[in-house]
């Protein structure tokens, strides 16, 4: 299996809501172990700055993402608190942290950002501006990746993310790269979902690139920060899964992060 060159820290209980306990109070223990494991395989790292801590949000904000803490999808009350976390994160892992991704599916899914409105998108973009300035002041080499856009129709597609794109355009795109998550739906009832062939992958990728290009954003640097095969369906056979991933590796020049459930052999990092 090809060497894993990058790993993305998300959905392993190292989110901001769990690490940032209060003003000037953090629990880095689990994240420290994640960085150690990433370095042990020689991989570069990207940390997703997402998940509003309860003390800086609204724990009563509803969501169906049971793996996330209560209120993790609420809009932060105080952006200074958010920025304090960015400063602490980038300072602690300077030289070990190679990229930050500001937000996770926040322009498309209420489970990660509630409400999704023009005003809340403007707040999300302010978070991008603060994170960009702070991260670069600590380590200019850090790549700042924008909140991911979901091209799949079941999540509202690029159209639903347009207010976020518009707000980023108005702010001058405070990021180095944009991102998307690709989980295409099956084209026919018996087809495998989750990006089971390269044309589906390219279709969704191009939808995001074209929208960002139209808005004057950095469309040439578009990361696929989540991609998987049959994410919510029975596992696709290993040989077919690897053939699909190999095809993407052959044809796609940019970064693609494979989202693997319980698959450490595919490069997933687990911390106890």
C-alpha cells in the first residue's frame, strides 16, 4: 500500500470542543499522542479547527451528530476565545502542525453549524480571517485551508454553500487553499455509492472548483479533505476499493484524504 503522506485530525475526540476547556485551560493529552503517531509514520498533519466549546457557545443547539459534544455546532459567542485557541494550538505544535482547516461542513450541515444563515456565514469567515492572521504570525509555513464545501446533492450541494463562498469572496479569501468532501450518491440502484468510480469523483470536484473560480478564490489549490467508498453502506471489498483509490491516485494530482472507518491499515491514526 502506498505511503501515507498526510493525516487529518478529525472525528477522533481531539476537536476544539474537547480540547478547549475554558479561558487559558486546555487538555492536550490526546492530541499530543496523535501528533506523536503522525510523526512516527512520517506524515504531515492538518488539524480541523472546529467544534465550539460549551463555555463559548450554546449547549442547547440541536444536532444529530451524536459523536460531537452538545452545542459543538453552535456559533461561537466570542471570537477572541476562538482566536486564543488558534494561538495556543499553533504555538504548542509549531513545526509539527503543517496545516489547519477552519470549519467542517459548516456551510452545508446543521449538525456542524447551526444556524446556517448569511450572518452566521459572515461570522465563519471572520473566524477564517482571525485564524489566518494568527497562524501565519506564529508559523508562516502553515497552510490555511477553508471550510469544506459539500458538492453532494443530499447535503444541499454547492448551491447551499454559496453564501459561504460569497462571504469569502467579500473578505478576499483569507485562506491558502479551499476544500471539499466527496461522497457521491449511487447513479443507479445497484451502483456502489461514496465515489465508487473516478467520473463521479471528478464531477463533484469540478463543481467545487468552478464555484470557487467564479468567485475569485484559490481554485487551483483545492484539497479533498474527506473521500470514502460506501461510507454508510456495507464495506466494499478491499481489492475493488484499492483499485478505485489507485485510479484516483493516477489521475488526480491534488491532495485526497481517505476517510477510513476502523481502517488503520489505510493510514488512519488511532489514539487510546
